[in-house]
C-alpha cells in the first residue's frame, strides 16, 4: 500500500509503503529505502520523521554492511 497525499503527490521521501504484521506496522520510504515509522500496538518504536520531512541524522537508515557489528566483518 502506498500513501500519497490527498492531491496525489508524494512526500519528500517519495512513495511510502506500509508493512503490517499483527501489531507491528512499518512505513518504508522510496528515497533511501529507510524506515520512516515503526510501531507495535500503536506505540512508536523508532524516532522517525513526518511525510513532508527528509531523513536527518540517518534516522531509520540501514547501516549495511553492519561495520564493526559482526566478527571479522562477515
């Protein structure tokens, strides 16, 4: 499911895709492929950003290939 504004355009972070699984909801953005919203049972789990904002300080961005998080970088 994508989430355009009422006028049919999209926010600064592009198209929004909402993923639902039980009580979990994530909104993934087209620009940068980050997670803009992550909730569980209506409680926000991520310090995300609004539809009309761009990501700041790598909020919701995947830090791949996970430097310094895996033994020997594997």
